[in-house]
């Protein structure tokens, strides 16, 4: 039987100094170039890099050498932070889409030029070596990429922030395209190891699952709770360094790997039951096997919940251990010294878990534990889609996490008392706001749990936060208006301009100096250069060079040849109906039909690039990928069409691909149905690199228009209010009847022009466009989208005006630096002292 300490039990043992957080290091010389050179040579000379390919071996050696450069600063950062001189922030996220680490580390450590010089000794260039690094498979899309940007900004702003995530053995999946269809392959990103990580065995913690709970009255009359007969899984931390931009701070991304308590049952093994002997080991390791297991089945749901609890419990235990090492069992300062940011709903189970740890392990009573919990938890919401807000069956949570379910019941009971006081006798309000959703199967509303347990609830764009307050979380906003605030997303300029677009960086720096890298608001000075013909010409040359790089990449990945003199029209993001890749391909079909009919007047030749992954169980999204590829086949194989139009689907879109895509993009597609996208961050990366945007009044597009002006943004489509008003009476046929262009597109689809040997495969897509229940309003927005695209063609035909608008977009992008976003989190959430 495993018994956890409960309320008012024995005091926890204070960790010894030897147990406190540190990174084992070896002193290295101070001269960076000599040290790096010596470190790389040592790695290669003594065979520490076990890679048979020469370039890969050099990459491994270089990565180990760069990591060695960081060790002393990394150790000093942790030792300083463990004294709690500034408030510590734990950033809990189920995703961290970090991308390749080498280029970013070299930039932030100011080692890029030294490294280029060093690599000449090995007759290889830095770009070739960077290609040897695998993208870390720790995320799916915008949520994980945002978390990575935030970690970079936190380190660069000298903030004591630790990222906590899961060390997935396999990423979401590697996407292949076979006969136009998405095929998922395992993403074995760790197959050659990860040179950046450091295993931290002295920080292993144990996470309980299953079992059952009992309670008893102690001698003082208090109820003690015992979670017993648990299955314990070890959480083993692997740390990755996150260097700040040339400031000496090296923050940490701590990733947890699940391991069994014992490798296998030796007795069962000796008895010949080999499978059963390793069953516990396999069950434990499944937790961190793959990013986002398919939760369509009960087994998938269980694994997803285990991941979320595993992350939350391990991270909170780590936090508490660090705090107790300094303050012992005095928790009066905990919320003043710690903030815990929940990145979306996934880690919201941290609320009852912190309660459990404070009460059952450290002996606090309910009131003290709740005061601490509710004053250090902060929740960021990333979705406006109600179906995306997680709900877990009570039966599943009761079975897997019985003690946590007890605490959730108690949290809910006390919360509903507050609701009853606010709205006496309003049973509908109680039902609507309850953390436990009643029905045939009771569900735990995890977003509600996060709101109730947090002192701050923030959206990620002005419109998004407004819609949260007015709609999705309106009842909670009425109860606690002081909790709600907006923190518009941002992206790090180090990776998304300085590192990925070195040509543009050099041009900007020659004219503005380099202070803009620290403070992106300095880019507004670029507006003055729109009158400088030489500068505008050079700006165009930089874009053209970047387009050639992108054209080569597209050909290498998809076999489609892009012509750099054509407009590069790009939409890369997760494939989802609300993001409306279907609207994009409908416009491509419209252009294709126009070309076949000889209607090419005022049509700017364009290359359309679409990329992104569809969730394995998302049938419609996968059908949209198939349609894109079938349309591309017809478009790219018609010599009458290709001078005006080309289309490619980029397989296996990831962070490294985006680093090539955004510098070479002319037109950024941000065309989600208004009111559906929380923020978007791809829109910001494109803007930063001088792309013009076609988009709806959705997410952060609204704030982008505020910065750059409507005259420099191609706006179309229904507004959020219009979408809501139209929903009840929406009739797509009304729009089809008055749109010859839309009729032409539908006739081509219905006639099977893009599926001549695969009859009927796109019937469900046709039905979706014509369905009165189409919440994405494709038919309603189609004509206005075509109108805006015509404006795009007209401006592209005036190269000088296009380049001036491109400059103005980059100049206006300072608001969307993640440095600015993180400054807002620090000032208005993490350092907040009053919670009323």
C-alpha cells in the first residue's frame, strides 16, 4: 500500500544542498572561438559522435560543442534562480514546437561567424550542417510554436521562466503524400539522439495512477485522505538549454520521460511469461511515446489524460521541491515567488494536483492550499471552438485518478456556492457553470476547472478575448471580470527574421543599426525608406533571392517547379475546415477555369503553395488535401495554364520548412471564418518578412490592420457579427445562384474534372459547400474573396507599389514581437500582486 501524507501530517524533509537544482558542468576557457573549435575537434577525435555520415557527425560535434559553451552560464542561471530573487514562472505546455536548435543557439550566443569560419576547416558550410538536424517532434502547430517563441523571449528578457513539457519519443507523424492522400509515418525524431538534452536523474519524481482512496479521522479530528494501491510511474527529466539573446541567461526547457519503477518482473520472466514481465514497463513508457495519441477510442482518451496528468504532476512536484529547498514547510511565500502559466486547457489538471500535493504531501489545510493554488495559477485560452474545449468522462477520471476526482468534486461544490450567492435560485446558471457537466455520461469541463482555479484568464488577441468574455465564458466574466485580460500573441524576431531571413536582416541593419533586434518597434523607421528608390530596389532584390531559395525547396519537396517572377501565394498551417484551405483551392479552380476560357486579362501569374497536416482521424481535412493534390495535378500538367498558375502541396510542413517559406512569400493567406481563429502566429511571421496579407477580420488580423492600415491589407469576408447573424438563416444556394464564378467551380467539381478515374470521391466536399449548416460560410465569402484576390493581382502588377507596401508591413510588425507579448505577461499577470 502506498500512502501519501495528508493534511497536517509530518513536515516534509528539506532537500540538502546536494539535492538542489544544478547542471553538472566542466569549466571551459573564456575565449568562445578557441573553445568551440577545441570542443568540436575533441568530439570528432575521440569518437563521441556515433554518426557514420560525415556531415551528421560534424553536426553532432558542433551541437555538443555549442552546448558545452553554455554549461557554465546555464548552471549559474539555475543557481541564481533557485534563490528566488525574482519570481519564478513555470510554463506548462503539452507542446513545444522548437524547430532546429543550432542556428538559434549560434545567433543568441553570437557564435555564428566563428562557426562559419570553423567549418571551413572541414570544407563544409553552416547551412549544410544545419540541414542535418531533425526538427524536435514536440508539437503540432501554432500552440507549440508559440510556446517556443515565448521561451526565447523570456530568456532574452532575462526572466526566470522554466518550460515544462513531455519528451515525446515520436512526434505527431511524418506526412507523406501517396496518390494525393496523406499517409502518416512515424516521426522518429530521436532516432539519432538529441545532442542538446541533459538527463537529470537526481530530479526524478514519481507520478501515481489508478488505485483507490480511503479516509480516516486523525487524533486532531481532521480528515486524512489516503491514495493507495497506486501504479507509480517515474518521471525522468531531460533538460534543454534556452539561451537568451546575448545576455548570459540560459533558461531551461524541462521535458519529462515516463519510465517504469522496475524494468521488468524478474520472477515472471524466469517463469517464462516474458510478455507479462515487461507489461508494466511498456504501460509506463506509452505515456511519453507519441504526441497527441488519437483519442477516438477509450484507450486513446485514457492515454491522453495520462499524459496531461503526468506532465502536471511531475512539473508541480519539481516546483515544490525547489521551493522547499529554500523555504522549508513555510508556504506563505509560495504564490508570491511562483507563477504557473497553463498553456491552453491541456494542463488544467494542475489545479487539483497542486491542491493534492499541498494537502496530502505537505500537510496544508484546504483553505490555505486553495489560497495558494488560486493565486499562482494563470490560464491562457487558445480556442473559440467549443468542441475543442476538453471534457473528460467522470468515470475515466474516477478510475485513473480517484484522489484528483475527489478534489474536483470539492472544488466544484465550493465554487457553486459562490454562483448561488451571485444568482440566487438560478438553477440554469448552476448547471451552465458547473465544472461537472451532467448528462447520460458526466463530464469534467477542464476549461471551467482552469478558470475557477486561476487568478488570470487571458485570450491571445483582442477579438478573441472579447469573444471569450461575450460568449464562451460570459458567465464567468460576469462573476469575475477582474480575472479576464488580453495578451496578443507574438513571434520571436530572432528566429523569424534575424535567423531565417539573413538577407533582409543585413539590409535593415545597414540602414537602422541593430537595436531593432532587441526592440522591434524600431522597425517603424523603415517607413521613411519607402521614398528611397535604391532601398526599394534592394528590398525587391532580397525578396527575389529568397523566392529562388523557396522555389528550389518546393521543387525538392514536391516536384513542382515555381517561377520566382510569379507571385508566391502561400497558405501553410494545420489543415482544418475553419482555416478554409478549401476556400483557397476553390479560388485556384476559379483561376484555372478562367485561364482555360482565355480570360487572363489583369491576372497576375501566381504560384500557390499550401501545406499542413490533417489530424489522422479528421476525414474531411484529409479529403481537402486530396482535392488540393488532384487540382495541382491538372493545373501543373497543362502548358496553357502554367504560365499563369501553378499549385503545390508541400508535404510534412514543419518549423524548418517555414524558415524557408516566410522569407520568400509574397502573399500570406489568413482566411479563416471570422470569429473562429483565436489569434494566428503564421500571419505575424509573414508580415515580419514583408509579405502582404489577404484575410478576414479574425484573430490577430484585426490588430495587424490597426498597425499597417486597411490600405495595406487585402480584407474580405463576413465579420464575426455577420457570421453570427447569418447562421440561423444561412442558405448557400442564394450565393451560388448569384455567382457565376462559384457555379463554375461547383460544375467542375460535380463533373469530376479533378477525379476522372476516382468517381464520387469529392461528393462530401461539394455537399459541405452547399450545406445550410456549413458553419465556415464558404459560399457566402467566395465572391468577396475573389474580389480581394483581384485587388492582389492589380497591385502585384505595380512592382514598386507592391514593394513599398511590403516595407510598410515589416515596419508595422513590431507589435507582434513575442518580446512585447512576454513583457505584458510579466507586468500584468506574473508580477500581479492583487487578485481582486
